[in-house]
């Protein structure tokens, strides 16, 4: 590739602020009495009463969702948030982002429950994420639609759909 004299090609990674990759690893699925419906826009509609804990994975440890894939760095803070689109049962849907360390042990990251927002800092032993929704046994969710976001920083901002990272060059 031709590069004129005194010009340098600098690759820049361009991405959106929402760091949860979409599509999710699970699509529409009924788990322990709760139906999780992927609406095709990053939102999930949750409906039913959990006969046991119902876990719906957005990103799983098996995806090897590592720091370089999600754009975070050791020591950076991140905020996870869930945004109610419709329904009345958002408090019964937990949005959980745990990470696995280099020894493959799960570490509590940030947990969002009825507060809808949580912040945490990436620890030095971060290896990969496990991001999922949880409805606890005997809890009911009535056709509640929620969007989810993980972003850099210590405060939640307006929801933005996931944008696949691309590399662009500047000269």
C-alpha cells in the first residue's frame, strides 16, 4: 500500500459506547418457567414465574469476552445499567456482569437489581466476562421489556445499541 513521504498511517479502533456484543449468545428461550424474548434490537422481553433460578446469557465465559474484545483496561471503571422500555417488573430481573480471573474463578463484578445502575472497577486479574439476566425462584415478571448497557466511566448515559468495532486508518 502506497504511503506518501511524510505521511503515516495510524489505525484507530472505532466503536460505540455500549460494550455488550449483540446478537447475544442466547436468543428467545424459556428457562425454568420464564420466557426471555430477544426483540432483535438489543432489548429483551421477560415474562413468567421462575420455578427455579432462570439465567439468560447475553455473553458467556465460553465466548472468551476478554479485555481487548470489550475495550476496557485494568483499573478503568465501568457502569452497567438496565433501562425499562415497558412493563412493571424490572426489579425482578437482575442484570449481572461477573468476570473470571486468570485462574478461571468467578469474581463478582457489578450487579444491577432494582437500582438499575451499578459501577465497578476492572481488577488486575481480569480474564473474561460472564454477562446474564437472572430471575430468582418464585419471582414473577409480567411482559417487561428491558435494554442493557455496559459503558466506560462511573455514570450511566442514554442507551445506545451495540456497534461492532471496526478499525479505520487516519493519515
